[in-house]
């Protein structure tokens, strides 16, 4: 019975300390399983991400001219945005959005242009409510994405925010309240309360091993519980043997 006593104490004290976390694992897991991942990604909120190039591509500035003008260009892409052709060029100085017809750089885009593009990418009907250029102290929902970025908010039922790159006009990412709830539950699930990305952090490993110890102690208790019940069950072949 010494083993059963020790197992009982281990099981009790471990789950006394980690019981709340075990409940959080369950609740967060339910949310992450029940809510569709494509919905969380915000696929229903966007359109026009891959606009086809127009058939008329005459009088486009030759890429050779761009290669000579910019410093050590490493990437050039021809892209259509709202029916107009643009080059996206990356060099040692960053990214550039260039009018493909005139060869004139139009980046960085201003607030009005950022709101216009966000409304173009947005699948809903509402106009953009606010626009803010984030250059420092980004919200946690941006994770490790580099700044600056335009944040465009829509006053819809999802609490949608679009993040537009000021130098390319591209939609970098989108966020909404259901994603933010998912991110919060993910933080609780993996117990990374800062970056919300490290699934191998020491705290999670420690609590997981402690939970495993508590489960093993519970299995030992279960074994002794059934063993004791069998030993206390009377043998019917011996009943009334003294008569």
C-alpha cells in the first residue's frame, strides 16, 4: 500500500497545481478544433489578391531601364493592381512600386492610397474606417513582420484589419476578432506568453512532464483500486462453509 499512498499524493498535488492549465488546454483545444482554419486565416475577407495581367501590355517600360536606374536590383515583378500595371522591384534600398507605363516610382503610398487598396482587397461592402502607419511598437498580431505597415481597420462585425505594405501596395496580412481569439487561445495552449510561437519553451515542457507524471500516478491508483475491490469480493464457494 506504500506505492498506492505515494501515487495518491503525487496525483493530488500535481493536478492541484496544473489543473487550471489542463482546463485551459481543453478549452483552447476545443476552440482551435471547432472553428474552421480557413475562416481563422480570413480567406472570406479578401479578394483580388491575384489579379490577372491585362492583355494590353504595350508601352511598358523595359526592365533593362529599371535595372540600370536602381542599385543592385535582385527581384522584379510585373503586377496588375486595379487594372493598371506596376513593377515591384527590390534592391539594396528595399522595395519599390513603379508605374510600369511611365517608369515613375509611386511608393511609398500615402494614407488615401492605402485605404483605397485595402477597400479593393476587401471582400465586404463597408468602406475603410481608419488608417494608421505603424512604424514602431507593432501589435502582437503582426508577429515578426517587418515595419512600416499601413493598418486599415473596417468597422464590420469581424473587427477586420488589413495590413498594407507602403512600398509595394501588397496586402501583407489580415486580422479579425476570431483570429485574435485563436491567437489568445494558442498562447494559452503552448504557454508562450511573449512571442506566442515557441512550442518547445521550458514552461510548456515542464508542465507537460508534470502532467504525464500525474497521469501515471493516476493509473497506478486505478490499478490498486481494482486490485483492492477484487480482494474484498467474497468467494461464493466459501459462503456458508461453517454450516
